[in-house]
């Protein structure tokens, strides 16, 4: 009798065990074959210089940090983030640092409009920043009171020459930031039908130059092709983080040869940069 009870209990326990196993659900998470793709950051200072590009993206999500707006999306399936930086060196430096820390980009392109310094360039021509330079970093010579001021006698000042004062002679030089050779190579492969595409030096400063003698002074002494207010600071921060960088600027006007302002140039530039990004993705086999 006891053996019968034992066998009966055994089958009950076995049935409960099978029933419990049948009720257990599971899910298997696959291992990652590769790391997530790093985005490309496209910077534009003003809405007119950023929002057309943002409209070219798919699956856009808007994120904000302080005053700065980031349009996260994809271009041909690859992650691209449009950063509306705001005008000026300080805004651009802050937006660049935030973008790098938050999104870990594979490359940064600063693009937008600019004013020409070269008489051989026309409105709608595009300058690829083989070099960018802060043309606001200047040092005035000593002069007594009453002698006035002459900006054409000022000399360059390299604020990155040392961690100490920039008052010494070691800071009396121009600091250029070279653009990424890979990005420049991709840019040259893209067709553009609104004007020329040339390599040049893009000057940046929180200053709007209208004096032709001063514009010519920068062109002669700094080699500037065009001027704006952002690229040099983005280049400086990108270099600090070792992120490939390129400034791409279209001439919206050129006071040196009478080229009048054309607001459509902002859209021309963004459309061109979109094609540069697609070419860059292809060249690096990023997808």
C-alpha cells in the first residue's frame, strides 16, 4: 500500500514539474555584432542655415540643451544630427562641445553663409575650409593717448601658444586649423551647379567687416577667402577632441567685387553639404 502511495505521489510531482516548465516563458537577447554607428554632426548658425538640412533628414527627433537645438535623424539610413548653434564664436564653441560629449560624432561639418574676401570669388561660390582661422585674435601695438587707433597695424595673437599670458612675443603668430583631408576629398567628388567649389581659408570673428581696406588686409596677411563668425571656434573644439572637421561656406555676398546678398545661397549650401555627407559615408564604407 505504501509503495502505491509513493508511486502516486511521484507521478503527481512529475506532472506538476512538467506543468511548471510549460508555464515558464523566456526571451533570448542576441549579442551585438557591432557598435552603434557614430553620427555626423552638421552645424548651421541661424535657422536659415540649419532648418533646410534638418528637413532633408528622416525620422527626426528634436533635442535641446540650453539655447542649442539638435535635430537627430537619418540620411540614407545613416545617423546625422543637425545642430543649430546660434551666431558667433562662443555659441558655436559651446554647441560643438555639447555635441561631442553627448553624441560622440565621427565627424563635424560647419556650414553656412559668408562674406567674400577674394575678388575672384562670386556669390554662390563655395569655399572648402582647407584652413580656418580666428581673425579676431589680434594684438594692438602700444600707442600714447591722443594718437588714435589704426587696425591695419595690429598683429595676430595666438591664444593657444601657451597656457600663460598671450602678451609675450611667442603669441605673435597666426594659428590655422586644417580641415579633414578625407572630408575635403569627398566634397570634391560632389557636383555643384550654382558656382565654383574651391579650397581656401575661412576666417571667423565676432565682427562684421565692411571696410574694404581691412578686408583686403585680412586677405593679404591671413590669406582669407571669406569671413563669417563660427567655423574657427568649431575647428578649435573639434581639434581638442580629435574629431575630423571641415568648414564649408558659401558666399552670400562679396563686397570686394560688388556681389550683392543672395538669401538663397543658404539653401544652396545645405543641399551641397547633404551630398557631401552621402559621399563621405560611401567613401568610408560607414554603412
